[in-house]
């Protein structure tokens, strides 16, 4: 019984550690360059690696190619822990 309880507690702790906290850190600025080979986007002076499932949208909310946003002001939502960009959105012009 102790072995079963120990195994259950261990699995619960491992699952909680794997889940992560989910905090996002926004990075805003002009998209200066995109490297398709390394899947990196340079925003201002910061280079951000994009996640495989990155969602890229323009100011109207339509999905576009990342190359279309180079030279425009964007906001990149990055995961706090692995620093990968999970979404790239063009900022609306005021």
C-alpha cells in the first residue's frame, strides 16, 4: 500500500512540474529580420526563437506569413521559461 501511495504522489509531483506556470512575456518593437533556417525573429535588439506552433497574425487578425511582418511594428508573446515565441501580432496603426 505504501508503494502504491508513493508512486501516486511521485506521479502527481512530476505532472505538476511538467505543466509549467504558463506566464507570457510580451516583446514589442520593429521586426527587423527573420531567419527561416534557424526560425528566429529579430525584434528591436532581441532575437527570439519561434515555437513550431507559432501563430502569426496581422493587425486585422488574419493569419499571414512571418516575412510579411518584417519592417513593421509587432508584439511577440514569449513563454517566460523557454523564451520561445508563441504568437506574433502586428500592432495596429494609430
